[in-house]
């Protein structure tokens, strides 16, 4: 007969002590009670897969650390010294829902026609190929998180060249070429949006430029992370041939718990950059000839009011950002 005391003893000696853990994922909690201290992180991930359908390689378990570093798959659960029923947050997406996240909206053809990318309808047969490219970026592109994503914030993705500053004019310092109201704009946007920078150049250049403009060091707002040209994909368009675009699906696939088609807006002076997600793009008037326009350009001032207005909405993708000025003056009663 097995009394409870005997069972306890047997567990302690026979390395079968169980380690109950609770996994939090996508708003739900899953209890795992069949794990022993001798099992590894990979065993845990396999169990999570049976519960959630998320493949082990797509799972990111937050807070499972060994000596300050994320624990590798072969680490034994027992070495982590967890308290029973520790809650662990999991980030990750099922394969089939990843496809949903990455797929273009069904009416995107119509919307694309509404942009300056008229007739540049992405051929249907190329879509699958484009989605595969995005999925590869989600898998392989490494994002260095500068500041963690915040709960219940929307996402603002910003281009640099001609959007935040004039990169062609000559000046002593970058600040002279900075678009007026840049810091005010970022400070205001940060109240409702996490801010991501995405530029079609190299990360080295982006980091240098952000430092020069004092964006990464400004105490009034934070940059969540930055993406460079390596996160972009090429797509084939009937008219212009092969073009490079910035697919937001890369971000949505990487951070499905935080960012999606409904809560993301992207500013770029080049419309084709949002060919894969036209409903999320706002084509900003390019800021050029900084010396002439330094006192005239009020785009960022007006756009921060627009961002403030639309931050109240549930679904940003229902808007047509092409008409942002009209939307704003209606809201302001002009
Ligand atoms: Mg640009």
C-alpha cells in the first residue's frame, strides 16, 4: 500500500519529484503537472505543444533563466529552482495562425489601387511566395529589443529618410536637418504607441543617425526596437518589377501578443514600402531642402494630433490614412 508519506520519500530519492508549472499564453492558463525535475526545457516545450499547438521552436518562454540567461533546451527543470506552480508566460504562434497574421487582407487589391502605387497589384500567384519570405524573416531576423513592448499600446513604425529628417542636404550636424517638431511628435506618440524605427539601410547607419538626432537618448520617450534593410523583402510587381518593401507581417509574426493589423500604423514617404499592408500605411510628405523648410514644415505637429485622435479607435486598419488631414479637420470641427 502506498501511503502519502511513502510516495513523498520515493519521489525525493527516485528523482521523480514532479514540478507543477502554469503556462500563460494568449490570455489562457495551462497547468502542467506531469513534469519531473529531471525533465528538460525541451520536454516542457513538447508538453506545451500538445496543449497549445505551438511548435517548440516557435515558443519563447519568458522568465526561464539560468544564471541570468534564457535557459537552453537541454537544461533540466530541477536546476532552475522554480517554486511549484510558477507562472511562465509563453510567446509564440501556431503555424496556421501565423499564416493569418501574415496574409494580406482580402480587399487589399482595391486599397492598393487607391495609393500612389496604382495598379501595382501584387499578383496573387506571388502572394504565397511573399508570405514565405515574411515567414523566413520572422524566423531568422534578429531583433534587439531596446525597450520591452508595453501592454495595451498601439504601434507606430517610422521610416527615417525624408520622414524624420532630410538626409540629402548638407549641414554641420544632423540636428539641422531634423524635421521640425520631431521630439515633440515622438513624445506625444509615445503616450499611446510603442515606437519602432524601420529604415532601408544598415543597422550601423540607423544607430548612428538615431544617436545624432538624440532620439535614442531622449528621456521623454523610448524606442522599442529598430529594423534595417535585412528585415525587408522583395516582391514582384507587374509594373515596376522587383521592389523592396517593409512588410509589417515581420513585426506581427515576431510579437503576436502585442502588435497586429488592427493596432499598427506606419509612416513612410515611399508608398510602395507598404505594398504588403496598404491599410496600415500613411504616406508622409517628404521632408526635403531642410534649410528652406525648417520654419514651414508642420507635418509632424499635425500628425501627432492625428495619432492622438485615432489612438482612441479599436481598429486603425478601418481608416484610410490617405485622408488623414480631412479626418483631422473634421474631428477638430473645421
Ligand atoms: Mg524615406
